[in-house]
C-alpha cells in the first residue's frame, strides 16, 4: 500500500519532470547543450511607393509563413503613421498599411528575425490534380506541342519539370507566344506551371529570397514547386536545378505580386538582410516568451545574472545529494557526515581536483595533529571545537600565504573550503581515531574523499550545469529517483564483500 | 560475479543494512520507544520495573559540578564503570578495575588520576560520545566480574552476549570477546571477536573477527572458542525475550553480561543492532525472521517464546514444512 503510494508519487514526479523537459526541448526548441548556436537572419523588407498628390493609400504586403528550414521568432513593423492591419491567415498572411492622406515618397518597413532550423520542414497539404489550362488558339496548340516535346524527353515527374523549365527558356516562336518579346522570370515561371498543369502535375510558383550576409536591395526570386506524388520538390526556374538551397528563404507561397498598392505609383519591395549568430538558448527563450509567456515567467533564466550563477551552483546540490544516496546506500561507502562530500566537492570546484585533495588532506592532517595536542590540555568540548576552527582558519591563511610566496596560485582558493565543516570533520575524525582506531578513521576519510571526487567530477561537467539551469524540472526526476532509492532494500555493493563468508556455502 | 554473489546472499537469507532499516527497524520499532534504548538510564529504570536484572547503578552525573560527588558515589566500590547514558557502540565507556589513593586503574591497564577522570566525565557530559553531540548524563555502575567461562577466550574487558530479538523471539545470538586489538572492549568495530551461539543449546560456534575471517582460536590467548557452553543460557534467553515488552521494539539487540555471582545482567539495548551477528553464526537473519513470522501472529508469554525459539532452532529454523 505504502509502496504503491510511493510508486505513484515517483511516477507523477517523473512524468511532470520529463513532460516539462520534453515540452521545452521539442516545442520551445531549448537546446540540449550550451554550445549550440543558432544561425540567425534579420531580414528587412522595404516597401516603397510614391504619390504626387495627397490622397488615400493602401499597401498590402505578403508576409512569410512557415518557410521551410527556418523558424520565425520576431517580427516588427515600422509603420510611420500608417494604420496597420494583419489580414489573412496561414499562407495568405498579409500586412495592410493604410493612410487617408499620403503624399510624396513613402517607405514602410517590415523586419523579421529568423533562425535556421534545418529540421523544421512544415508539412504542406497534398494538392489535388490541377485542371488542364483552357487556352485560345493559337496558344492552346502551341502549349500542346510544348507539352508533347517535354514528355518525350522525360522519364518521370522530376525530369518532366526540369524539361519544362528548359523549354520555357527557349526563344522559338512557340515559347515567345507565352513569354513575350522580352521574357522575364515571372512569365517563364508561369509558362512552366502551364506546361506542368497540362500534364496534370500539381505545381505552383513561389517566391523566395536568397540570403547572403549584408545583402541590400535584394529582390524575390521565382521558384517552382512541383508535387511528385509523395512530396513537394523545388526547382530553380533559371537552370532547372532541383532542390531549394539552404540559403533560400521562401517568402510567398504563390506567384502573385508580394506588394499591392492602391492609390500610389511605382510600388517596390526591396529586401536587405544581416546574418548574426545568436545563442541558441536565447533564441529559444525569445520564442517561448512570445508563445508561452506564462511558462517563461517562471524560468530561472529570467533572474538577474548573479542570482542565476548562484542557482547554477545550488541546483547541483540535489544532484550531489542524489549521488551521496547512491554511494552510501547502493555502493556502501562510508563518509564523514551525510552531506559532507557534497560540500567538499563544491570546494573542489574552485581548487581543481588534485589540488583540492592535497589541500584537504593537508589541512585535515594538520588540524588533526593540533586537535590531538589540544586533547592533552583537557579543554571542554565547545571551546575545543572553537579552537580547532580558529586553527583551521589560520592554517588556511598560512597555506595561502606560503603557496602565494612560492608563486602557486591554487593555494589561494583554499579559503573556499567550508571551514566550519572542516573543523567538525577534524573533531569527528579524532574521536573516531581514539574510539575505533586510526584504520576506521582513515577509511571514512578516504570514503569522504572518494565520494567528493566522484561528485565533483559529475558537477564540473559543463553539460550537467547547463542542463540543470535550463531544465531545472529534471530535478523532479532526480527527486523521484531519490524517493525510489529510499525504498531500496537490496544489498549494498560493499556488503557483497562483507558477507562473502555467508555466500560461500551456497554456490 | 556480483550477481552470483547477490543471489547466494539472498538464498542464504542474509540481511543487508538497507533491508534492516527499511523492512525491520522502520515498521517494527516505533520512534517514540527509541529513548528507552538510547538512554541507558531509562533502560535501567524500565528493566528494574520489569524485573530484568541489571548491573547496580551507583549514581549518575548530569552537570560538571556534580563531579565532586563522584568520590562519594564510589567510595566503597573497588571497581566501577563510567558510562555515558547516550553513548553509542561502546564509545566513552571507562572500566575501572580498582581505585587506590585517588588514582584509577582501567581495564586496559592505564592509570588515571582524578584530573584525567574529571576530563573524561566532562567530555562525556558535553556530549562527545553521544549521537548528535547533545549534552549527556554519565552513569556510574557496578563493574561486572565476568564469568570464568570466558576467561581463557577474552583479553581483559568484559565479554558480552548479543541476542537479536525479533517480535519477542530470540532468533540469533553471539558472544563478543574482547581482544588486545579492541582494547578490552566487546565491540566488533574495534576488533573484538564475535562467536555465534546456538539458540537451542547455548554452545558457541567458531568465532569470527571483525575482519570476517573465520577462526576458532582466540588471537591473544590461543584457546579454542567453539564448543563452550554459555552458563545460564536459558535465563539469558528469557531476559532477552522480556526486553521485547520492556522496550516495545520489534527488532532489538539485547546485550547481556554474565556476572560470576549475579548471573546474566542486562547491559544495554540496541534499536539498530549490527549485522555482523550473521557472520558469527554463518547464517542469514532474514531466513530466521521468516521462520518466526507465522509464530508471531499469536501472542505468547516470554517463556513460551523462548521455548518456541529453541524448538525452532533445534529444527534448523526451518518452518513447519521441514519438521
């Protein structure tokens, strides 16, 4: 009964802990390790138009939605007195700026910050078969003729699409009928779509931006997107090459003009962009702040920096405690005081392992000899403890001064040892020494050092420290494990050795 | 290798510390009864109330200035024992063999003057030997003149019997023999030897030292350890069984000394008895507790429990099916 209660509690804690962790990792995109950077792009779209006389203007500008390989985490509009409305949803998302009286050159800005996430490939709906374009003569038969040509030179949908692109770039009469005397990319792309649709292949024109650092005055490029029966495939309409390069940012999922302006002349949308490397964690935080402000309000990452660095250490304590439980109750190492090894391990963080062990042994040994000397003076318990404490502090100072003189810097960090703890250890060790003999005292001393070293080695892993700060909810899982170990009734590993005489007969 | 050893220990019914704490001490020993065993003054009081013989208490000290009364308490006693009321594992116990002209000779042969004695008592009073370092009391009691049966298998000090009492039944026992290494103390941690005792017959088995080595010879005297009959064995078992009612603890270690004149005396009780008794007996505690569980369902008088336990011991602690 009690066991079931415990198991349920353990289960609930683990589920909450892992649930939160998975949510932050998968949904909010918190990176699992500290060294991950996010390629971040800031793209600024400049929407310009002019009007010579004052009058109403309405500019509608297509906004990027779910570009494959990227995640949007921030958007800003610089509207300069214009009213701004966001219209449409999903792929037809548009910003509509309007002003009753506008005059002269006008420029509005839309700034979007994206970061590269190659794994982010939003599913696009599977299209229905497109209707065959209904055209008038002579364009109908010209198109028929082009389709036949492409079909003869192709084996499957991909090669058909590539063939259509090649044909659309031709200059013969049949093609000119569609692309005009001076062929532009839009018309060529349109012809490609017509050819593909005549073969009842789902295809559409999209517009994408080629990202390059510090590029200015960039314009959108037309790309062709073809559904090959199982997935969408992208083609460059200029050379028929397949696949969307990693630096292409899909801005619009249609061939329609991105910018439509009513009441003004010479509309133009131009783009400039900048590349930055952001800490992946910051990016995730940013997104979380926007999408789930409640959750991120309770994040440790919102605390002031010095508090954060304090917590990055404090959060290691439960982990250290868990390791102590493991070392004592499962392995069976005996240590001074229950959580002394955790404190010593914390001190090792400052001194490094080897120096830490040497200093620790040095101070304990020196303190112990002082303690044995004080024993002869017949002091009462509390004054004796205070005397040992004072001597410990003086010893620390001495070690620091001597090592500094010798030009060794590590000695200075000795001051970080928890001195009260050390004084108590010396007292306990000396009693143990007298009552149970040096062997027992040294055994426990070594046990403490071994446990501290193990805990220290786990604590200094940067990944561990980062992980606990970013995902403190995993401590719930640690708590669950500690609770579970609280009912561990199996043998300790050292007991397997201790009771070996009893195992002999039952082989 | 680890798994095989694990299985072998499990098959032998060996109890580990985790098991003892979680499945025996926690459910069977209610916390509120711990003071009865942790405070030896209280143990003595309760024992007298229940008619369990104990070493006579000469007096106790609670504050340093009471040390002046020490001389009066022990004036006409040649030997005595100084014992912190909350001492654990024999820490802080001072056995005085004789006093002469204000000087005290200990069991270890050291000679203490009044100053040394005062320092020891003050340390004990300020909690040096107690769990958690809390201020303590010091008892002065009768020094046991131990039964000559152990004379040739102990080095100084007082050998004592440890009987594990499970739900009132004495289930396992050993005699702890002081060695030179243990400084005359009957504590396995300090190097004393433990020799298992057959519950049914009171005969000793070959002893096991703290280092887990099985040997049948006392390292200091060279005498054989096994095959000795513990005198007053039935009486000792009966005393141990009565301690169940006395302390109200279902898993108990009872320490008994055998005095040459007064017979078995209750020395102290332990709510967290150690596990080395298993090595001394070459048998697992769990195996035995499981055999007693069906018997413990009904209530018995201490005498009945001793009889049942000896009966079960005669059958090798195999419950009914093997009988």
